[in-house]
C-alpha cells in the first residue's frame, strides 16, 4: 500500500527566507509574486522566484506563488501574464482567491484555493474542487473533527491547514473592517490590522469594562501537539503562517515543525514526506524564541477559555518570571539570570504592556534601557528578543545536503569514467579523458582519491561514499586534479537533478457544477471583475452583487466582520458562563472610530459593525 504524503509548508517574504525554509526542512514554500498577493509589502520579482525554484527543486521542494487578492477588470491581462511567467520560472502551484483565475487562459499549473475563499464546509470545498482547484486551504476556525468530516466526504481533495502563526479574528476573506475604517482592503493585500488596535470596551449602559484593551487581537496558533490528529483527519499539507515575518522566524519555526514531524513519521511508517536531502539543525528550535504571541490551539479541539491577549498585540515570547523588587535604575526578576545583555523584555503591569532592552544582567537584577513605564512588584516579565539565540542562528544556521554516491571505473587503458547517483535514481557521469597512468602504489593512491572525493564541495551536494568498480585499476593523479574532477562531477549531477524535476500538472477536472444554495450569494462572494461575475453566473448565481471592497462607501449597517471569537466569552460575560447574563451588544471605541459588537448566540459567533455616528 503506498504511503500517504505529508507536506510541511513554510512562508517566505523573499527568496532568502525561502531558501532558509528549505534548509530548515520545508517540503514546500509559499511566496508572493510581483503583484496580487495578500501581503502587498511582500512582493518578489520573477527572477527572485526563479532562483528560489532552482534551489528548492534540487531537494524536490515545491514553490507556491500567492496570487490571492481580488482583481479588477484592468488587472486580468496582467494577472494572466504573471501566471505564465511564474510557471516558466518553475512555480509549482498558484494560491488564488478571485474566481476569475478559474476562467483565465493559464498554463498547466495547479490552483490552490486560498483560505481567503472562506472554506469552512463540505459544500464550499467540494464546489471549489469541481470548479478546478486541486487543493483547498481550510479556514483556521475548523475543529479537527470538522476537517475529518470534510475529508470523509471529499477524499480526493487535497486539504491544507494552518498549524502555526498569526490568526485573523474574522473568517478569512470576509473582513471589511480595514476597508471601512481606513480605505485599505484586506482582500487586496492592504489590511491595516484594525484588529490589533486598542479599544475602550463599554456595555449598553455606557459603563467602561476595559479602558484600553486589544479586544480583537488573538493569540498565535500552535498545533504542534496535534499534527498526528490533523494528518489522520485528512490534512496533507501543514502550513506555517508568516510571509511578513523575518528570516529568523522562518528558519526557527520551520526547523521546529520539521523535527516534530520527523519524530511522528519515525513511528508512522504509513506516512512519508515528499522532499529529499539531509537536514541538520545545530540550534535548539523553539517557536517562543522568535516572534510569538501567546499560543492557542484556537478551535481545533474546542473553544479555549482565552483566545486574545487584551494587554498587547505584540510578540510576547517566553515567560521569565515576576518582578520581585524595583530600584531607581534596576528591577529584580525571578529567573532573571536566564537573560543576557541585550535581550528584549516585555513587562505586563496592571493590564498594560511596556517593553525595552536589557542593558545589563547581574544575577536576577536587570538594568533596563528605554523602559517606557514604571514597573511594580508582581509584574510579569517575558523575553521577546533572545540575543544568544539570534547569534546562534547566524553562526550555525540549518543546512540541507543531497547525499550522492560516486564510483570510478578504469580498465587501465583509455578513458576513465566517474559516475554519481542518489537515492532517487538520478545519476550523472564524467569522462576522464586526460592521459592516465597506473599508480605505482595503488592502495595509497586509492586512499588519496577517496580523501579528495569526500571533501566538502561548497555546494549542497555531499559525496558520502566513493568506490571502485570491480576490476578497475587505480590511476595516478594530482590532488588538485582530483578536486577539479569532483567539482565537475557534481556540476553534471546538479544539471541531471534539475532536468529530472517535473512540475506537477493539475489533477482537478472542471465539471459542470452549481454553486451550493446553502452558501452566501451576497457581497461576500467578493466579485470585483467581469470574469468573476461570469464564473458565478455560469455556476447558477444570477447577477452576483459587487464585492463590498469596491462599493463607494460601505453602508454603516453592513456587517463588517463575523467571527467565531467572542468578546463576551473572553470577558467571562457569556450567558453560558454566567447564567442570567444577557448577550447584550458591546461598544468598542478607538481614537477615531466606534464599533458595535453583537452576539449571535445560536451560532456562537460575534459580528462587528460601525455605529451610525462613527467617524472616519
């Protein structure tokens, strides 16, 4: 019985980050193209992506390009041109949101339905697959059991699920808050992150419940302890969020999940990873050591007690201890001796967060620099920048090598032949055509050949064994000449490896299908061009309305966000937590805007609207 393929999918802001992800153990990398990515500040040229593809494909690591924003009519021809250039550059799949992609004249490249297409149900996932998507990226809000139900109903659809990173508070692709408040569309890659702003929370009587709270800022996802359950539920691609994160985050978090996944596969012989190469991680991978808000499993196994960090939207990192005493220029912190000069710390004091660097550490006494507040006894202290860890990453980063086996054959006359092969069956040969003479001391010369052939090559390729074909004679050759032969053999192997790689072809076959009547047919379809309109019309949605993002002013009564996160639950004001409590609306006020949070208890969801007198 063939093994199931399980892929670890890592983010990349640029080619350098993508290569770091490959070295740290990624099986696939997703990266923004020149335009149309949901992170408008993480764009990359075709040339940069081509260089990443060339490197990644050596290890059979796939590269996916994110083209997951809404398109205008004027964008369509450029979108088609970019898709073709990306395919020519070696990209293995396109991650899309706009349905016009399913009608464009594209090269033979698989399409993955982005989580921005709001994929929460069997009906939606099945529709997207029948419409032509090979893979569907599931909504983060789904439980593991819900994922299993989708897989049971649609066993032929590749399912991708997030396992780590930042969480959008709204169902993905359905958030119009940034567009309404700041004129920046999240569906066009320009989210202003209104969910990370501080708000004053008030009840219907005008009583202030929290003066300054990051009421919509969720924890970060971490499902490292649930990888096996996700795989058994039918997930084939485990995705790390973070295309706007730095290279240290990408390398560290990828390395961590690579190790966790390998530990799992060591006892699950029915599972297999698709990429090749030996990964070496000389540092202790720890997701708390780079950008990390407090972690949550979100709704994977049920609703957690707490989902948001009301004190700060920033990276919190690793909890160190509480403040024991304070002085004029120092604070004493339990376990403070774990810190190092230059570390970044975050103090949480009476619901407020303040951060700084540590100028000097003397046992448990810290001398902070640039602290924007006054610490008090009992404040919680976190390390959110670890100098020693960052230096270790720089000094000893992860490496990945392809191991090959070299062999020499020479019958004592004419040319000799060097061959190289790998575990996947890719091979290359090199003819040694210079005049050769038999070594006078063959055993000693054979040892020199072996020593020089096994030397490091300055490439990702490592010759792990060197042998002689039975009956071969040993030629005499200078060490420098042997070294040159080794490099030439490796170059020939690299060419053969690249030629052996095959970009995947689409598997999904478009079939006549009707848009499920149970799904929304309003502005949430996100129709922003004539081809998307035609797509829905062809699939049974007559006169689909325009996307909310292109309306000239979203009406104040319009629902801007729907979320499974509940602020009343977060504040312990849910009727299920406190019987007799009513699920009355709450008001959220920030500097220039007032929002109304309403609660749909039947669905266990919260909605956000602007109040009629909202400014801006």
